[in-house]
């Protein structure tokens, strides 16, 4: 048997991107199939592309590029490049966000200039959508368990494609993957997004076809989940308010979410990004 194809390559970046800050931007790196080696600064995961399943990993030597390792894909860089670009939002121009945040949140604008401002994303919109559903009304440890269960069975080691989730079915999602009340939401949403053509068979979805109102029109998707999904499509105009956000703002800023949003009205198109960067800055300062 011949060895699996493998290799390394470099992805040049149009803007500075700090991989460590991107990983630290929220909790996605701790959900399967991600693996984050903080000491080595190496982010990796198993991927299924078409009939192939392999591994893509990334680390960094300088803010203007990413070093990519791949194994198991005959097409090599042609497969790995678009995956990694989506993870780190390599095509997102930070200049408008820097300009919008600078008057009210100068330290957060500085953080973008030095490579922050990207929220780690899954390999497809569908992955981000399902993982957002897994955060609804539950603990973070339960979210981690549910994500691992999806990767283990319907995914076969990688995050499952929409058809694999539908084939797995609501009953097994509820009982074996322990999604509980989230199982019908995932099945209904998957079927509707495929039928409406807003995601393709791989789970890719274009931002303009997935507006906030469309997402909240899916049974089981409320304002928090829709805003969180839109945030990962680079629409930062709504703060994804859940119990954790509310508790944080009350404890650290003495503010309710509505008052926090009003205070930052001048940078409203980037409200959610400003919030995430505030938390990121405080994490690294503390």
C-alpha cells in the first residue's frame, strides 16, 4: 500500500492575522474535530472532502502567512487552502472595522491591527450553524460532548455533512448523540436549508442567502442563535445575547446588554466584534 499523500505549504495573507488571537476569540477550537496544541501553536483537525478524509493543520511563524500541513488529500494545497482561509477569515478586510471601533474602542481597534478581529470558524457554514445550536440552553461541557458525538458517529471522524446528519436521523441525534430537544431543530433546519438552496451538499452557504430574518424563521432558531451565526458570516451588527453574555456584562461592566449596545451605538455595525474583542483584550491582559 502506498503512503497517503502529504505535504506542507505556505498561505500568504493580505492582512496580518494572529493565529493565537483567532483561536482565543471564542470556544470553537475546543469542539471536535479541532485539536489545539497551545505550546506548539498548532491547530489541526480531520476533514472529509468528497471521498477523501485526511488531516489539515496550521501553525504560524509570522503574521503575514500561515504554514499549512496536509495529509490524505490527493489534491493537497488545492484542498487545504480554502479550508484554512475560511477558518481564519483570510478574505475579510479589517479596515472598516478598525475605523468604526477606533473612536469608542481604541484598544480593540489596535488589537485588530496586530492581527486580531477574526473569530475562528468551522470549515463550512453548516458546521458553524450546528455547533451554535449545540450551545443553546446548555453547559459548555455538554456542548463539547454533543460535538464529539456528531464527529464520532455520523461524521466518522470529521464533522458530518448535511446528508450524513439527515441519514443519522432525529432519533439517534436525540438518544445517541444526546442532542435532546436540539435534535428536531437540527433535522428541520438541515432539510430546509438544503431544500431552499441556501447551503450546498457540503454545507457551504453564502452570507447574502442567510440573512438574520431567514435564520430566525427556522423553527427552534431564536435571536441569539441567528445573531451568532451571522457574526460568523462577518455581520457584527447584533450582539448574540445569551445567559453568559448577560452575566459577563453585568459583572464586568455593570450593564445590561441593551445599555451596552446603546453605549456603543457609534460602532453599531461592529457591535458584536467590539464585544468579542473587549473580552479577548481582557483575557490577555489578565
